[in-house]
C-alpha cells in the first residue's frame, strides 16, 4: 500500500530543464558552437557542476577563453524568463488532489536549492500543497544519492518501501530506487530519449493515467 507520493521538482512539476538547455544553447550559438543534448543530459536531476561544466565545454568547443562571470547574469536572466512562460505540467495538480483524497501523504525531493524550488512553488501557488519539501540545503549529497528521498520519507513518517517517487531524470530514478521506493518516470523534452531501466513504469504525462490506476498497477 502506497502511503506517500514524493515529487521531484525540476522537469516534473515545472519544466525548468528545457528552458535551461535552451538558454545554454543560445549562449553556445553566439560562439558558433552547439551544445549536444547527450552531454547536457548527464547533469539533469543533479548538481550541474558535479557532472558537466558548460563553461569548460564551451571553451573546449570554441577554442576561446570563456569569461563565465560575463556570461552568467544574462544567461540566468534568459533562463528565468523562459521558465516564467511555463505552466505547471499536466496532471500534477490532479495527482496532488487524488493523493489527498486517498489519504496519501505528499512530499517533494529536489536537488535544487530551497530558494529555487520554494520561490517557484510560491509563485505558482503550490507551496502549501506539500507536507514536506527536501532540497539540496538539507543533505550533503543530492541525487543520484538517496539522501533526499530518505529525508523526505523520514519527514513524512513513512517507510520508503511504501513511497512512490515521481521523476523525470536518470539521477532521480537512481536516487529513488536506492532509497527503496517505487519510481514512476515522466520524461521531459530533454530526457525523453533515455531508457530509464529499472523504473516501475514510464508515462508520457501524469495526465495519461489517474493516480489510483497507477498505484493499483504497481507490483
């Protein structure tokens, strides 16, 4: 019996990842370069600096020294502008409402900072819908380490084996499974080409399958 539903944030509740990739692609294009999706996706769902340095890769591809401090403010502003145009992803609100109706606790576990996650949730009017929010500020190691999911389960008072994680990235899937949870993957435009081996189920959208049906189908 599932007792907790734990959401990822970036790419699962709000598509922040496609806009981020687009903002970086625009930076690369000004240098006559291309940022391959397969290189970018290695960092999705975790801390960017741990898995891929877009400034170093740009320097390598362009053959020019790169002033990261000069690029950073405009690139971030462009990223935020693109995110502001994004709606809450389909099915998210329905899943939260269904979980509440079923007596299932609702939490969130994100490798991003609380300022990032909480700021967007507040802007979207979603902040109060989660019984716990665990972010990079709460753990030493983010996804694919299971610490975030374990912290969320502990805060909810639920055995991780009775929790269902909703993810969009390979790092997130690996973190959830390492925590002993069920994990359903809903890829975004950046991660859709990944195989996601080990997921309990893969959906194109949360709007495709009602939560009660999804839970009933888990083994």
